[in-house]
């Protein structure tokens, strides 16, 4: 599964839609084969395959953006990344960046694989992440959006699946 929601109108890439959560369950893989939702609106399409989420940190340790990539992708400084809502819009990551894996496995086959985090530790981690946001994202009037991009590998997979669907419909 990709993401989930609660049945209200959801936010999209172009802005909030008034939903309680910005997501909905969508199938992204069946027996290891990447799948995606076919739609004419790229903002509503799923990102196929098993993924990782990387936080990109600048040389000063500040948060630059997040990158969603395929599990096997090796994302590096200097790589080209893509806007998930507009694949024609692309940029290069700065050469001198570090990456932090955002997700971790805490349960596997019904058993804990990591100790639970205390509320104090969660609050400290959250405060640290908030403090690292670019200043434009923290202002109350006309705040900047925190950037989230997709890797070249994920963009190529999505484009390949789109072409497969188009050729099957032709």
C-alpha cells in the first residue's frame, strides 16, 4: 500500500482539498510487480513500486527537501530529481548533501524489531526537524511549501508504466 485516508476530500499537489489527511490507500505492487492508478491527472496518480523516503540535508545540516525513491535506487548529490506532480519540472540536487532515511521497520511478522520511542524522544526529534526547516516554510503568511521530489528511477518506472497502458489502449 502507498498511503491512506479517511474518506474525506483529499489534498492534492496543487493545494489542500479540505481533507483530514493527505492520502488514501492505493495499491502500488502485486507480488513484487509495480502497479499504479491510471488517471488523466498526474497529481492523483500513485507512485508505483516499493519505495523509500530520504530527507536531504544541506552542508549546514538544514533540511532541503525529501526525495521519494524506489527501494533499490541509489540517490546521490548531483542527481536529477523530478516534481511528482509535473514530471517535466526537474532539478539537480546540490553536490554536497547528506541523506537521512525517514522510515524504519518497527514491526515485522507481528513482532517488534525496535524498542518503542518515548514521548519525550519523539517531541525532541520533532522539534529538531521543525527547527531545521527552511525559514520560508515557517512563516505564517504565504509560507513556502517544503519540497518533495521523486528520483529518476521512480520517474522512469512511472513513465514506463504509463506508456505500457497507453500502448495497450491503442
